[in-house]
C-alpha cells in the first residue's frame, strides 16, 4: 500500500512484526464476526494461520484460534439494560483458567476499540479470584446507540467514550462478579502423582530437584524490598468500622448552638451550627451508592460529558487506588496519600471542591434535603455576610439597600433553586428552609452559610442556563468543602476538637468517596506533589 511512499515505508517495522499485528487484528475480528469465514495466510506459507468457517460459533472459533483448554473454561454472559440503553454479550474465562498475559477484546458497535475504564475495571474484577501474576481471557461485545458514543477522543479512533460510561462499566462488572462468584466455588488443580515403579531413592531425588527448582523460581520472582508495595488500597481500618451517632437523622437537622456565631444572629443560631457534622461518620464508600439522576436537560448532559472528557487517567488511577495516610494541616488543606511505592502531598481543598461539584452534577434534580429547624431568616444571614466584607458588596450603595437587592435576587430565583437543587427559600416568610445533601452523612460548615448566600446572588451567572447551573454548583461545592478556620472566640480546646472532627470527615467519608466518584481533571495536577518514594528512602536508610 505504501510502496511508493518512502516516508511511510520507513515508519513500518519488519515484515514479521507487521504480519504479527495484522494476524492479531484478523484473529479478533474472526472471533467477533460469527457467520463469516475468514482466513489469513502469509505470503509463501503453505497453510493459513487463521482459518475459520461460516458455520462455527464464537465459542468454537475461540477454541480453534486459541486452544480447546481455553474453550472449556469460558462462560457466556449476555444481558440487556434498557434503563442505561445498552446490550452486552461476551465470553469470560473462569477462575480455573490462568494465563501469564491478559487477552482482552472489546468491540463497541461491532468495531474493535480500546476503552480504558472498561478494560481496567474488568481486570480489577478478576484480581480477587486469580493468583497473582495470572490474567484472564475477555471477549466482550457492547452495543450502544451511536449518538451516545464519542469516537473522536483518540487521533486514530483507537479509543472511544460513551454517555453513562461509569454506570455502564459498573453494571457490567457487577454482572460479571456474580458469574465469577459461582465459578470460584470450585477449582481444578493439576497434581503430579507418584510413579508406580519409583523407589524411595527416586522420590528423594525428585523431591530435591523439585525443591531446588521451586527455590530458584521463588528467588527470581522475589520483589526487591525497595519496590515492594506493603499497603492495600482496598483494606479498611478497624476505626472505619466504628460508628458514632450523628446529628443528621432522616431529613432533619437539629444541631446545638455554636458559640462563635450565636451572638451575631441570635435565636436562629441552632440551625446554623455545624455540631451535627462533628460526629465521625461511617465510611460509606462501599455501603451507599449515589445514583446519577435521569436528566434530559442538554446543559446538564453537556456538563456531565465535560467532566468525562476532562478526566485525567493518571490522576484517576492515583485517587482510585491510593491509601490514605493522614491529614497534615486542616487549615492549610494538606493531606498525605500513598500510591504504590510513592508518597504524595495533596491539597485536599481543591480535590474536595471538585468532588462536591461532580456530585452536584451527578444528582441534579434529585437531591435529598437537610431540613433546617427552625428556618433561618435570609436577611439576617445576608446582613452578617455584608457586614463582614463591606467593601466587596456595598459598591457605593447603602448597607440596607445592598442587603435588600441581594435578598430580592434570592427570592426571585427561589422556585428554580428549590426544583433543581432542593435549596428551598420561602419568599413569603423570607427564610431558608432546606439545603441539599451532596454526600450522605456529611453536613457543611454552617459558619460559611452567610457568605454562600451572598455569593449565590452576586457571583452566579443568571443569564445562561448552563453557566447558571455550573456557577451555582461551584458555589455549592465551595460551601460543602471542609475548611475549619479558627474564630477569635474559640478556645484552644474547641479549635483542636474542630480539627479532629474535620480529619475524621476526610478520613472516613470524603477520601473514600473520592475513590468511587471523583473523575479528577488535569487542572488538579498542580495540587498534588510527590514527596518521596521507597526507592529514594532505600538509598538513604538501606532498608524499608
């Protein structure tokens, strides 16, 4: 094809390498295209390397092209999900099949592609049942409406993304997990029996040779101490299994007073306290699933697609498979996490804010509610915020006039805020009634509520639908992000208790939720730094 194009010919590898790649692609399409006879033969060869018949089934073709042993260890998986709009058919190896190299074939709408989230999730599903160093065989065919698939995420169309990608991948893995659980109930092992004519001396020799070979193998496979990963991101601490009662029960929020702000807003302070969030939450990463709401608004669909397109694979791998080490500084917003053999310092304020923003986009239109009892006067909150930052909000107008304009803006948008965000303001009584729940069992720092109301009125773009939703959710995410700034009226004991409560929230609730729901954009790369690694420490201490 490129005989007369020298530049293209130089880019090609040796004929044997190019033929090997061609053979791999032909083999995969031969398996996928049932009812089509396909053959592939190298020039000058007497027999074809790939030769299938039109009457063969997919399973028979796999056995012909790979091995009959593999064919016997495959299970068929097929199902349709009308809610998410996709159909899946595939063949997956059972727990009895072990290979030293993973074989994964992914077809989306009859086209051989790579889908990193799907491939990685399927391989992770097998990790719990296969011995270390062994890999599965996976053939999967996924059918999705073409208008829900984006084929333009890779220059050569090698990789594709699709709408509801996380939910579809999770649904497939859940289904596969059920099948693998059944196959894992019984295992087959190859056992070397003693030969009938073997003498005791022969047994000793064979045993010695076997032990020697095993010893050599174990020595060659031994991981160097400076490269040995000693933590498991899936493990849980005993502390995470302890549950202390929270003040958030059902839809009601009825916390006690906060001395720091009670003097400023008087009798309504019970609704503004953050004491309910001061109790350690239960780790919810594996117990509560936050469903994505069904929304037909194009602006929200675009925001969800934007999150997926901006997702950074390296950062996602870091967050999803990290082990939480601890909070370094709650006031400056730094925490340490470990990923494999590396220790990273992470600016958790940015990651928390992005998590809450994405949770807001995910649950748009179907938020649970935090009920404020009693309801809080909006004007009191706005006045408090304006008095704390007069130069920013007065802009040459009187204090009372500025407060009135901000309140009127909030009252005029009350119906929309209640319908889409469960953020209920009652214009008749001028009170704030409910707040949305972004993360179950997490209550925001109510000291930030006055500033949040003012920023919603002033900073949100109310002229464009998509910009309006995005800017409001950004402000909401900032409000929900933990940030314990000590107040002048707080004692050292109160400051220390607040810091401990925030550390507990981060360790047991927020970081586990990041593992499951955060799709970090590339913008967050500057907010995480590698501190050190085991190989570097080994150079200094010569031990780990």
